[in-house]
């Protein structure tokens, strides 16, 4: 009997360790689970250079002037832009991320942008991605003023400004 109880306890501990080692699936926006149309797929397949030009064109169409640009990694661009309007103007930090659709943007990436916005004393941070945000991202309320633009919203904005994606 003692051996049976010991084996059951060891088996239970082993199963608990296995469960702890496996990472839970990352919950993402509801839009992630919906079928993506042709336009969304075209946006996701852009080359990094095309995505960069698209982001520059969008920001310029919105009335922002780009003051600097820094490429962090393949498909990730940090842009500092200036809104020249007298009262509502100021500097913006824009992070543009070209990402595969199956990899969501995590809260760590949003917190990093928020920290950059605060450090640079920018008016606002804008995160533009061709993908989706993980579910916990919209729940982040502390830090700098941020605007999050996922792939679907990016398509809508491009349509509003009559910018065709390559």
C-alpha cells in the first residue's frame, strides 16, 4: 500500500512538472481568429522595405513630418515624427512592426514603447503592426499615451487616406 501511495504521489508531481514546463497558449485579439481577406494577406507579405515606405507615406499623409528613423530588426522600425500644429502638435514615437500573422505582439513590446515615449518626453506613442496584439495588451493602462493599430485597423486607415498597399 505504501508503495502504491508513493508511486501515485511521484506520478502526480511528475505531471505537475510537465504541465508547468509547457507554456500556455497566448490569447490574442478576437480578430486573430477570423479569416483574413486578400488585402490583409497582402499586407502581411510585404517586404520590410515596402512596409517601411508604406509607414512613411501614411505618417506623412497624416500631416506628421519624420525627423528620424531607426531600424531595430528585420521588419521593426522606430520613427520619430513631429506634428507641427501649434497647440495639438508635438513629437510622436512610432514603432512599426512587420510580423507574421501567427506571432502576436506581446505586452513586453508595448511596455518598451511606453518606456521610450516617457524617456523621450514624446506626446504620444503609436504602435503599428501588420499582425495582432495579445489579449493582455489592451489592458495596459499605465504609462504613456499609446495608440495601438493592428493589421485590420491599418488597412482601414490606409483606405481612409487612399493609400494602396503595394
